[in-house]
């Protein structure tokens, strides 16, 4: 199954984390000791958040955006041995331009 079969609901985003970078000193840490990157690419977006009056708010973030998010934000999911993150639009701290 591919991530393309996922359609986030509400104001949620499907994000692929960026690859971890090597330290400036060239030290490679084992995966268990590395902090997971807090940056990623948005692969899919939901339709938007339902408001109390029944309208749907537009998403400010779109597929292809590079975003920054908090360390403990979102829910990790695994599809075909690939790791993705489902985030609420509210969990996104910034869009990187």
C-alpha cells in the first residue's frame, strides 16, 4: 500500500520526515541515540477543520511544503516499511520557504 492511498481527515497532514543529517564533526550516532528530525515534507492534506457553523476552514499548508513541528507532535504510522507522521495543522510551527 502506498501513502497515495491515504487522505488525511479534517485539518490533518501526512508528513514524511526529512533524513537525519550527519553532525558537523562527522560523527554518526546509532539510530537509537539520534533525535528524530522535526522537519518534513507534506505529502497530503485534509480538507480543513469543520467550524461550529458548519463551514470548513481552508488549509494554509499544501502538499509539497517543507514544515517544522514539535518533537512530540503527531502520530507515527508505518506503510510498506516507510515511516510517516500524521500531524494536525495546529502542530506545525512554521513553513520553510
